[in-house]
């Protein structure tokens, strides 16, 4: 299988940050101390999604901000290695932010994050990306928790031409974002790609809003896209409910159970998984979203792009680390086994 000729770019409007990952035996008691068994300092956040898109052959542009200092240098070096174009000059007043991830022996992850230059992307910077029909804009729900980025994004998206596709990955914070911003994002989203936990949170909030009642608490699997909590019929129903509430195409990622693609007014489509043995699910969603955007920018139909994204994500979970998305040739080879 040969990659199709590219017809557009992938423009990432989210945040590129640095991850400080500490593996610890357990959380210390208040006032205590614990030594990490291992540590890593790597570029993360939107970098993983952009790397996945670039490895699949897309021309990728980072529209977000980045800082001056150690963390900004790490982000720019990582993006340069993947061939991603950085649109803006570094912010001379501050560095890029970072997230400290504490991973204990039970694999539980606890995060403490900071805000840096990436949280202050002005509208003019997004406008400078100048999307044209055929381009794909990738949006992260994390942008909605940063006031400057939220304001810029929600003013920018409605003015995009109809031929510009907007792919939204709501991220784990979607349960914390105000519903007015969620609705504004849904109004311009062409594809809403989400894992099961995020989908359940959003369905609950949207249904509660529609009924004029407070949102209920929903039990949902935490963490990665890989879960085993619901049968396939439940996934189909969940995708259909979110699609109807959102009024947008929904791509529900369910890890080892594949994915469900739901269009308004149509029966949902089940996309079977590529059977693999997972060793690290961290970054699977980023790989899926990046490859999805790359193939849409290449002009592929959504269903084909979603199938390929699922294969790339399956390959990614067979490797340790967050930025483990495969190259285009690796994905081509794996797709021959479907």
C-alpha cells in the first residue's frame, strides 16, 4: 500500500509541554520524602500527536506558543527531529511549562502541572497559520483550561473555511471545562475523537444540561484508552448517544476492542482492532489522533483514516514510551494483516 498524495497540512492548535516523569514506590506521606527509581525528561503534550502525524507523512505545523529556556529548547528540538514546523518565535519572557508525572508501583499516575508560554497563544498567532481547504486543524481540550488559549481558539474556529476539517480530542479535562466552551467547540468540530471515559463524562454533562439539571456522577474507566468494562453493544450505544447530543461525527476509541465511528442520522460502524500484546498504553490516543489527522489531510475518507489510525495506535502500545507511533511504512505493513 502506498501513501496517498498529500493535499493539506495538519495544523496543531494545542500545547507542547515537557513531561518530568518520576517512577516512585508510592506517594510519600505529607512532609515526607521518597527517592525515584527512575526518571525521564521528555517533550510531551501535543508533541506526541504531532510526531505521529509527521511519521505518517503529513506536513505538520505547530501553531501554539513556546518559551525561552530549557523546556522550550526541549520542545523545539523534539519537533525539529520530527520535521514539524514551529510557526511562532519563542516567547522571550517565559519558558515552556512542564508536567510532573508521579508513577507508583501500581501504575497509578498523579500529575502536577505548570503553565508556561504554551498557555498564552494569542489570536493573531492562530490567524497566521492561515488554514485553507484541505488542511486539518487538530484541537485539544486542554486549550480550554487556559484562559488566553480558550479565548483565542473560540474566536478563531468559527471563521475557518468550510473545507478546513477540525478534529477535536477532548482530553481528560473535558469534565472540568465549562459547557458553554464545550458547545462552542462542538459547533465547529468535524470529528470528535474520544476515549470511553471522556465520552461518558461528556454524555452525562450534555444530557444533564439538556434536562436543565445538574450533571450526575458517572462511573467510567480511568486512564488509558484500553478498557474492558463494557460490551461492544454498550460502546455502540455510547457512541450513538454522544453523536446525537454533540451533533458531530464521533470516533470512540476503545483500545483492544477497536473503535466505533458514529455519524449523525446513521448506524454506527464498528472498526475492529489489530490484535497485539500491549506493553505500554501511554500515548496510544495521541498516536491515533495524529495518524487520523494525517490521513484526513491526505484526502482519505474518514472511515479509512480511522481504520489506519487504529492500526497505528495498536503498534504504539507494543512499545515503551509516550511517542511510540510508527512510521508510515510500518503501518502500511501492519494493515496488510487486517
